[in-house]
């Protein structure tokens, strides 16, 4: 009996760890837009790639406001090197209205993204991961392994075509 309880406790512990490491949904950008109407696709494209108020984090780590409207920043764009700027308290007021974090990543460049990086983003809906490298969904899941399953975040991966 005692051995059975130990096994059950170990299984519960393992299940809890596994559940924490799972993202709500990871898909490709192309799959996401397949099921959308033209108007929905246009709205999503505007949010992800358009001229909406956004914060761009430069290579030097400087935050640049693009098309600013007070209290209405919709997107934060950065690359894997600037992840720490998601915790920037001086930008936390601007982060309150953000719906998309867009991160450009490179294969084999280690970085870690966990829930603490998203704590300043109460309205976050999407995490858009872009790369010109050939990355698998398993590699994306590994990079995001520390995001909790309770997060209602939709993660989309987009392959950037660099050929002319």
C-alpha cells in the first residue's frame, strides 16, 4: 500500500511538471490564416506587420516607439538578444495594451523565455516567432518550454524568406 502511494505521488509530480511545460497552442502563421476570412486575415496582418503603434527594440537595446498613440501600443518587436527588455519596468505602462510580442530568432542561439518575461503584458494574445532558419516545431517548443499551460497565449511561427 505504501509503495502504491509513493508511485501515485511520483506520477502526480511528473504530470504536474509536464503540464507546466506545455503551451496552450503552437502553430504556423500560414496554418492560422488558412481558416480566417479575408477581413480577419487583414486584421491579423495589420496587427502583426502593419503600421499599428509598436515598440521596436533596436540591436543596441534602445526602445523606439513607432506610430505612437498614448496608451495604445499593440506590438513589441525584438530579437532573441533583447528578450531581457520585456522585463523593462520603464516600459511597463506601454506594455499594458500590447497584444503581440514578435521575436526574431536564429537556430542554435540559446535563449530562454518563461512566464516572468510576460508578466508586464496583461492583454497579450500572440507570441509571433519569426526565423529565416529552418526550425522545427519541436525546436520552437523547446525554446518555449518554460511558459506555463495556464497562459492563454497563442504562439505562431513564421518562416522568413530571405531569398531575393
